[in-house]
C-alpha cells in the first residue's frame, strides 16, 4: 500500500496534487501505457492538452488516466443525479381506526390502505380507545387481526400491535 493521502472531498486528485512516486498510466484513448513516474505522466497529459486524474487511489501503484477533468466531473455529477432520480422515498402513512367502526367506514379505510401499500409506502395503523373501550381492548385487537387478514396479499407486518397509552399501534410494510 502507498502512504499517499486519500482523495479530497471535492473529487479525485489531479495533476500536481498526486503525491506518489509512480502510477499506472492509462492514455486518453484508453490504452494502457504502463507504470511510469508522476512527472512523466503529467508530461504525457500536458502533451495531449488534458489533465492527469487519479482514478483508483487504493491500487498499488495508483491508477491514473489522462482525460478532460471538467467532462469527467460533469459525467460523475450526471451519474449521481440519475441515481438520485431512481430512489424511492418511503413515506409512513397513518390510518386511524376506532374499535366500533362501521363496515362501510372500514371498507373506505381499507381502500386507502391498499392504495398506500401498492404505492410502496408503509402504513401505521392507530387504534384509539376512549373511556370504557379500554376495558374491551380485545375488540380492537380482533379488528387489527381482520386488517392483517384483509391485507395479507399486499402487506407484511413490520411492527406487531402494541399498546402506547390509550392507543394500539401496528406498522405494515408493502410486500
């Protein structure tokens, strides 16, 4: 291993910033020139009118390529932006239920839940108990079991139902 410093945060080391005795040089058109001193590599790059850029700093010896630095940075930025575009941000949508919910209201909530799950979002189901409903938590637990049965094709349980004060909370994630 070389004792050179790692590349700086603003990209790879370039030209005179490469502080190792020798490098493996790759020419402007992709041919392998071989292991040469850094001075020779910089001289080669100046003859072509391009920059010497350290591509693989951890190799032994480090690999440098003769290329246009501005174009290289532009291509890297383009790749980063493309990767960022393809990322999916997963939201956590919340559905609030009550233990004594009517059938039609339940169906409306289930349609919303299916839509959220098919869009790739997680769903947090919150069952709120008021007053005497606290004495009959089994009604809420049975309702959550019904929710799990109705969504088993599109969702899996990420967090089992647990009591948090007067609320029973469960998190489901898309399959």
